């Protein structure tokens, strides 16, 4: 080990707390990024494994226009067309009452399925009793899952499907040979196709037909196969489904990832502060080394080497913390995906080398980038300048106006990026980063101005200690400026995200108030809250329509259909006299569009759908129907916050004209005049008892449930905001500890000239309080700017919604209190330490 390396190691070991805080800051920043990445990857991987396993070796699928396909298509293809290998599939989801588990139920033809899913053991070599499996409502389950639930072959399983209780017998266990398949079938329940049709009330219908076609199948053969399909049926590649799911969650996951990077950005300020302080602390040593002939390159390498060591240790610790944090976040993420998009069961954390490598690269790379400016400063300054500390602070103060000018230029670049791009989410976040960087560059100049302006005020309030505290913030600008910037960015992010969530919630609350006009809402239980496609029993619908006390009942049907732009959520409504009051239009005159909507084959589209597919009133939406493709003219664009993928809405009359489906997904019920809503709900529950377990909720109860789900979707965001604040807190604490170490001699002089320990502690507390106040004040305009970009740019580009920005005074005051409180809390230990230091010890020059 060289003398330089020994010198570096000696310095690091002499300041363990300061180095430890820097490592912790990097660790938390890396942990947040890694945990979000792991949670996203685990959810994606769980769905991919499930989809791949259920799909098996199928290369293509035949699907219907909506959620089902006539099973006569399969018979004709297999017998008349000779299309083999081919296999019918019926699938859905069921809740097992034992263990409160959700299973994906797949109905198969065991004779045709062996080539597609050999792990099920339905082929000639399997030991499954096919007779019992096909005739006794039997099911297959993963062996480890059955063991975990205490089940054995022959046991009866009670499952809940769309509110209806069903029973099946466990006929056998699935024992795949490889670990990958074992994980994938953990939540799989396999039944005969006829059993699945009964369970899901799909008599005569299939979910899809799986095919195995040669990879070199000529286009002419595929064209002939497509031509043989009936109207509404479509041939697609098997991976299309997974790609569709990826598109659904892409914007959601990208926003989480971008927000997770915030903690790492704040951590970069911490590293910069630490490395700058290490240069200041050793300015005498570096000056002497330079005078003795140590080259600039060696000094530069020394500083970067120390930063690399901190980065590697912090990153390693951050990856471990990230894995621990991800185990909790992955369930929150899975719950959010289940609420908003589709059913996913994440049974374990998927740790991939790429995620760990990316976290390592970000952690070490950010640390090295943050260390470059102080390393250049130590390298390029003349020897005589390095030996004088005051020169550096003078240079920083002189540089502050130029940094502010550079910040304005960077901020202008961020605004330009927002203006010149229309839909790019990544560019939007790049612009947001520019705004944060611009604010950080302006901070030293702003700190000088505010500290100077507040000096007389503090002098009148606290006397000489107040003036000294204000001046101390300015004279130590190289460190206080960075600490204030880190705290400001973290608090501003809290304000921005807080205002965005508040605005979002307020907009959704107003929308729910307008949309939920009926007195009672009825729907079957659904595993996906926002995209309920479950079906009400027809007997339930008929009974509720004719119930005493019901003034009117109007149905809605939600299905997924195929359109020219991809899978589309279609909502068919039965318009009533008060239906126009429920919808607010962005484009279209309600008095003109509603009559055309009722009488002609036209549609409304939601704002997100129009935004994503660049549609306007007068354009057409081409949907695949049971009568073949049809172009539906768009009469209006309405506000809707129930789906970020967008919705196409048509009247029930038009729906039944083009689709064979007669199912009902939900009902809106109006109580007759003089009828108690609570009494009506009790009567409705009594009328449906024993038929189907349905959710019957009042207007108010449904609104409250919707808002609870909304709040739950932002739980992860709240966790990320807290972690960013923790990193900023560590940054302030690190800066104050650095100030304590550097100013020991100055504090010793003050003690020797008569300042009491209490006065010295008060001086430090005033200084930290001033830093927190300045950070809080600067965070207010920056937080508003971030909220503006999040609400009107990033939210719009990510989800297509128009939100109303609401500025809550409570959030602004809480943020200001948070900044001051964090700074004061971080200053407790340095204040106590400085007050307890012995003057004789502090007066020794211990560089």
C-alpha cells in the first residue's frame, strides 16, 4: 500500500460517523431504486410465468371478438379443417375459501391438451383417471400448494366465482419436473373444459383455441386459416397477450421507477458534500503533498478512489436493503396492479442479475459523478490556495451568481423539453430533472441573499448569536449551500407529489360525486376492482328490476374487445332519463350527442382513450364484433378517471345488435320516492340471497370504497417520499457534523472568550434552524413547479387524464415545518457535541 493510500485510509477511519452517514445515504438511495425494480420485475415475471405455463407450447391462439368464442368453431376447425394440434381452453379466476387464495382456473380437453401442457400429465403416459376427471367436476392442483393448504386427492374444494359458490373434487396433483414450472403452477387449478364452462356459466363457449403451427408456416396457409374463421374470430400469436399486459402497466411502472430515482439524486448531494468536506479537512495535507511533488493526477485519483470505496460499500449495503424492502413493496405493488389492471399472484421475489447490476452501476456511478467536482477542485487549485481555507469560501461566494445563471439556463432547457415534446414520458422526467438541477444551482446564491436579508431580523430577535448564525451560513457556503439544496429538493418533491395526489384525489372525488347519481349499485365480486367484467346472474337482474321500491334500474356491461388500435375496454350502458347527468363531456354538446348515441350505432370515448389513440369527434373506432369488423363514429369525448387505458362506450341497444353477449356486469338502481335507501338495500339482499353473493352498496359506500382503493394505490409513492426525506435528513446531519469538525478551533476561541456551552448550542441550533427555514422557503416555489409538471404534463402523458391542480395550504405549511424540523433534529447532536467540547482540546490545530 502506497503512502497516499495509507493517508487516505487513515482519514476515512478517523471520521467513521461522517463516512458512515455518506455510505448510509448512498445505501438508501440504491435500496429504493433496487426495491422498486425488483418489485416491478417480480410482478412482471409472475404474470409471464403464469401466462407461459398456461399457454404451454401453443404458438398461436384463436380468440373471439369479446371475452368468449363459440365452441362450434373448435369442432369445425378440428373435424372439417383438420387443424391439429389444437386444443380448447376456458379460463377464469376463483377464490378458494380455505387459505383465502386466488387461483387461475384453466379448463382443458385432456385428450387434445397433452401436446400443449405435458406437465399436467393428461397424456397416455400419465396416471390421471381421465374418466373421473371428465365426468365428476374434478380438478388438479400443484402438489406443494395442496400440501400447504392441507389438501389431498379426494377432498372437496369450495370455490367462489363471481359471487357464486361452486364445488369441485381434487382428483390429482401436478408434479412438474422443473423448478420454473413448479413456481408457475402454484396458483393454478386445472379442470375439464366442460367443468370450466359450468363454473363460469359459459355453456357452448370457449375463452380461446390454442394451436401449434410450424414456425415456417407459409403466409398463404395462415391466410387460409384466417379465412376459415367465422366473423368476429381472430388468429393471433400467443405472445400477444403478454405484450398487451406489458403495455397496460408500462406507464405505471415507469413513473414508480422515476420517483425512486429521487432518493438517489438527493444522495448525490450527500456524496458531494462529504467529498468536498474531505478536501477541506485535508487542505493542509493536500497542499503539503502538492508542494512535495505529488502530481495532480495522483490527488485526483486519491479523491475518486475514496469516493469509489464509499460508493461500493454503500451500493452493496443498498442492494441488501433493497432486497429486504422489495419483499414488502412487491405485495403493495401486486395489490395496486390487482386493483387497477389485472389479476397477478406474486408468490416470491424475483431477483435478477440485471436489476442488481443496474443498481450497482447507478450507485457507484452517481457517487463518482458527485465526487468529480471536489476532486477537480483539489487537483486544479494552486498549492498556496489549497493551504488557505478562506480562499475556497471566497471563491464559492464569487461563483454563486454564475452558478445561478447556469441554473437559469438549465431550467430554460427543462421548459424547452416540455414544450417541444408532446407525449414522451422519459423526456418529461428529463425536463423535471433539469428543473431540480436548476434549483440546486441557484440555491447557493439564494442562500447568500436570504441569510444576508435575515441577519438584521435574527439580530433583533436573538442578538449577536442571531447575527453570527446568519453570517456563519454564508461563510460556510461550500457546505451549507449543498445541504440546503439537498433538503430543498427532497421537501420540494414532497410538496410536488403531495399536491399532485391532493389534486388527483380532489378531481376523482368530484368525478365520483357526479358519476354516482343512482341510490344503489349492484355488481358481482371481482378480483380487479377497477375493471370488473364479472357477470350478474340473470335471475338476480330480473328480481331486482321488479322489486318493490325500485323506481328504475339500468344495466351496464363491461367487456374487453379487439379494436384496430389493440385490446379495448367496451362499456355498454342502458341509458335512463337521468343518465346524461352522470357524464361530463370534454368535447361534444350533451343536448346534441345523447339523442344520436341512443338512436344510431355511434359511441363515446373517454378522454384517455382519445388521447392515447389521437382520436377526435368525427373519427371512427373500428371494433371487432360478432358480426365482423365495424367502424363506429365518435360522437363525444367524456371525462373518465376509472381507467387509464381508456374506454369506448356504446348503448346497450347497439351492443346487442353487434354482439351476442347478453350478460350484465352491474346495475344502477334508483329508489322510488319515499323509499328508504337502507330499507331498499336490505330488501335487495334478501331478494338475491341464495342466488349469488353480490355487492349491493349505497351511493356513499361505493364512493368511500373507491377512494380507499385510490389511497391504497399511492401507498408506494408515500413510502418513496419518506425515504427521500430520510436521505435529505442524513445530508443535513452530515453537513452539520462536517461543520462541527472543521470549526472546532473557531468554537474553541468562542468558548475561551466567554461563550457558555448553552450559548454555543443555541448558536448552532439557530444556524440549523435558519438552514431549514431557507430550504423550506425555497422548496415552496420549486414544489409548485414540480406539481404543475406532474399534473399537467407527466400525468397527462402517462395516463391521459386532465386534472385540476389544487394548492393546499396545509401541504405547504407541513412542508415548511418538515424542512425546519428536519434541520433542527439533524442539528441536535452537533449542537450538543460542540457545546460539550473542551476549549483547550478544540484550540489545538489537529489537522
